[in-house]
C-alpha cells in the first residue's frame, strides 16, 4: 500500500501520541522490562480468549486501549497493533459506560476493518504498539512504547514492554504493564463496566498514598499570623522591619503604628471579627494598616486601588466590610461603608497610648483575610482564610526558606495578591526586613537591581514571566540567596538561565491556589532542569491527591485533577455556599474531613507532582488567576456586544512566552471602542490584548461554542498578527532602512510579541502587548540594540517609530 493510500485511509485514525514522562531531558535508547501475569490476570485472559492467539491479541489490545484512554485523557484512543496482516491502526471509541465484553467486541470489529499501515511510512509515527510473540507481525519501528504478551515454555504468561527512553522513563512503562495486568484480571468478570475498573495496581496505590502524605506533619498548636510579628516587636524593637524608599521603620515603630490603626478602627466602630477593606498603595503605611486591622482582631480584605469602581463597590458589599481604609491613590467616596484615611490612622498618638485599651489579639480560629479572585460567573469570589490555616504555611516558609533576622526580601507582588501574604508575614515573623518595591518600579530592571544592591537583598518572590524580565539585572549584584517563583508554570529555559547567571542561588518553585493558604507544594530546582513543569512535593500542611472523575487515586504518570486536603484549606467562598459545596467536598478519610478541587491537572512522578495546566476555563495571566467567564461577562456588559468568548493562547516564538488573551465578539460594537470600555469594567490583566469581531461564533456538533476552534484561531492570530492597516516601512523624518535601526527595533517588537511583522506606527498594545511584555522589550532593546528607553516614554508612544524618536532624544 502506498503512503498516499495510507494517509487517505487513516485520516480518521491518527495514532494517539504519548506525552513525555521523563525525569530529565531523556536520552535516546530503549529500555526493556517485564511483568508476570497474576493468577487473576491469567484467569481473565483464559476466560475471554482461551488459548487462541488472535483472541489474546484482541483482549490485550482492548486492555491497552482502556489504559491509553486514561493515560492520555482522550475519548477515542488510537493505537497500533502488530498482527498477521501487518501493522494496523485501531481506533477505539467505546463509551466509558460500556462493559469489558462490549469493549473487546468493539476492538475485534475495529481490527477486522482497520487498514494496514506501511511500516516505512513516516507520516504515522506509532506511539503505542501492541504485539504477541505467538503471532507474526512487523518489527517495531521508532515507537514510544511497545507492549506484548509472551508465553514461557513452562506455561507462564508475561507482559513485556520496550520503551523509548528519549520520551518515556522506564518507571512509567512499568506502571503501564501493571495497569494492563489489572485490566486483564478484571476480565474474570467480563460484564464489568469499563469505568468501574480501578486501573492502579496495589503497589502503585501504596506508592501514591505514601507520596500524598509524605510530608504531612502540621505543627500544633497552629497559632496566628500576627503572633510571630508581635514576638519580633517585643524581642527586636530596634531592628529594621520595613524599608520604603528613603524611609525605614523599626519593629517598634511598625508595632506602634499598627496599634494606632487598631485604636482608630475601634473608634470608627470596627469590632473584633469584622472585615476591613484596604485600598492603599504599597507603602510602609499599607503594611501598618494590614497589621493594625489584624491587631484589632478584624480580617483584612486587600483591594487594588486601580480596580474599576464598580468592582470595588461589589467587593465591599459582598464581603460585608465595616470600613474601607484608603489613601490619596484609592477611592474616598461613593462606597457603602465608612472611608478612613490611612495617614490619619497610622499616626502614633502623643503621648503613647495605654496598650490595655486594645482588644485581645485574634485567635487561631478567627478570620485573617479575604482575598477576591476572578469568578466564572462574571463576579469576583472571595476566599476566606483563618489564622490557623495560613499560620502553618508561614511557619513552613520560615523553615524551608531559612528566613531569619538577616533576611532582606524585595517585596514585589501587589498587596492585593496572595503572594504578598507569604512575603509580609513570613519575613516579619522571622525578624527580617521588607524592601518594598513600588508598583511603578517592578517593570524597570535597573530600579529593581538598584534596590536589591543598595540593601544587599537576600530573597525575592516573582511570577516566572516577571523573573524572565528581571533575571539579568537581579543576577548582577550577586547578593541574592534564594529566588521563589510562583503563580505560573516555570519553563526549563528559565531555570537553566537562572543557574547560568546566578550559580549557587536557590531557585524554589512553589505551587498552590489561594484556597489552600498561598502554598501547597515546593520544588527546589536543579541545574539540570527536569522535563515539563515539576512543582515538587506537598508541604507539611497539605495532603495532595491526583484523582479521576470518580474520585479514585490514579497511577503515577496518569493525568487527573489535583485535590488538596489538610490544615491550610480555606473556609470557602464568601456568600456562595453552592460554589463552596461544589469545590470543597467531604472527604472523611482526609485531615479536616474535606478536599478542595483545584481544577488544576497534574500527575505523580517519583520526583513529585508535575503540573499539566487547567481543566476548566481558568487561566493564569501574568500570575493573576483569571476566569474566562469573568472576562466574557465584562465584555458582554458593554454596548453593542451581543456575545463574547475569550480564548487564551501562547505567542508562538515570542520572547515573552506568556499566555495572551484574545476576545472574539459578535454584535455591532467596534473592537477599539470595546477595548476602551473594557478597561473601565475589568482589571488590566483581564482585558484581551486583541479583540476580533465575528459574524457568528463557531459551534460544535452539539450546538455549543467551539472553544477549541477559537483557541486555535487565537494562536494563529498571535503567530501571524499582521495588522489590518499596514504602513510604509520607512520612518518619517529618518533615512533608516529596514536593515538599519528601525528594522532592528521592528524585529525586536516582532520577537517579543510573537508576530510575523511590525510596521513603524503599529501600536505595541494593539498587537497584543502588555506591560510585562513592554518591560521585556525594553530589556531586549538595551541588551541587543544598545537603546535605553524609559518605560514612561514607551507608554506614551508604544511604536517602532516612537522608540526610534525616544532613543534619538536620549
């Protein structure tokens, strides 16, 4: 059969690929291993196939299809089978509620109808090939995994595997063999429903159970967030607690300001157990306000002062806030609660007030904070965290990151982001110093490096996409001891670059949702990056499980949803008992009797958990958790937008490499007007970089919006990104050719944006750029073109022509 005929006959049966299961980058070669059938597996094979070789091959193929479906999470796996007619491609679309008997019959029919495949055809690389030593068949070619049934002279039956070690580690091939043995054992009852079969072998269940709880050892009593900070105020009153520009606050001064805030809140009617919102720009006052709210035995609700007013008003009402503390940067009026000025609250009274007039400090079971994240229904959702839940994480942080009185941490995340909880309370609880980085400086590498060098910073926490921008500058001072990356998947390229530029500096990758008190796992990266996105093992506050849709533990290397249990779980969502009940489920066998369904996908490896992405419509954009439904609801609220769908894609080849939002609109609205309106109703990170108007949204066969098609279209737009209106390639007022300065700048624009080409007057942000990508562009302009452009100048004129004009002025 010609290759052309093969392609024509197998268009509906492309082999299901095997995602790599590797500890490191993988070395080419093959590993061979075997697993003897258990008595139950031999009995099952005998019952269904007897001693007939063809029937045995069919049964083994059916078992392999069931395993492949779970291993790759596909509805209709396609595997190759080596039989008397040569290599065949076998698609298996049997429903999960079918029985094993029905599955085997379906496989038998599929094999009888399957076209042959030329062994030399490069168009169809096999991923999983099934064979039997009792039947003739082609020799395996460059196949990721070959599994076969062998018959010993003494009557034994053995499964054999041969795997490509460049794509699969032998440990996973061994897991697959044990899963096949489990399925064959289930054939003793062929009327068993396929979905009822627990694929994991007993030894794999035992191994995974050990990994789930390997580090679980919560320290008791749990304590509070505030208690270690107050201990440092008493023990080291003269040590520097906070550096804010030229200002320095000692622990005694910070404690006095926090007490003043607590008294001021009490005078304003705030009682223990109340919730108090903060919308204060990052500053020493903001830190004192947060501590003062806690000292008043209230819970704080951190808000970004730049949020749209409608969103701020919603949070204040939803959280039931008793007051809002703000400064000149935040809202002062138009809210349903008393608005208090931060500068008035933080001024220590003269003379010093009587400490006895303060309420009792909060207890472990009191609420510490409520942080709002994006919500799938178009409204933010508040996550309520008690002191006891987050105090355990902070104690782990101080131990694992070796925080002490000599720690000087560059505090980067916004105080409305839950990473700030980790920074503030772990460092202040250890007696260290917080070096506050202004929001306006975080995208300017030179300013971040200057702060780190001036104060000999030892620690910093960043999202990976921002670390990518700042890495060169942060490596220069040579004072950092530990860098923490969190909030996004950390690529191997960034890890390798870190150790190349900062050898000897620890790089810790933390993973964890807000609902589990900031952190759930940690992974100490090594100079030889692992394949994929490892996030390590669970912390001592957390039990981590990878479960299938029926809540069963999956074998290592099999993808499932990450569930979390333990002492760090949130109470749930404010004013949303239905969502709380859906995501915080009962789990009598777990610590605390509850599990949190993260919606994240992952699988176990011998080195810990590997992160595989989101299972739902939630994505991470520059470290912010974003529900696509929230974006869509915001767009649909604008005039002229009849419907909207948000898609996420990665800019192909872009130097930034971070996910980008693309919005698809139906209706009469002009995309440019929608973009302007979106900035009034959505936070900056939720505004799509590109908006495309469609006559109609594509639909699947069952009438739903075809999100996969839109995601692919979004990726194509980012790859091509040819602006609708092109301009002449020469710059007005210059004689630069496309090969000169303008051409070099345009090339860097295209690389950072991941687009095909950029004309002189194309707006960087209209092409999908964002503030983080802009910062990366300025770094590349300086490093590769010798052009130093200020961020403010770039924002004023974000075009190739504007960069050339700005560089000419400098």
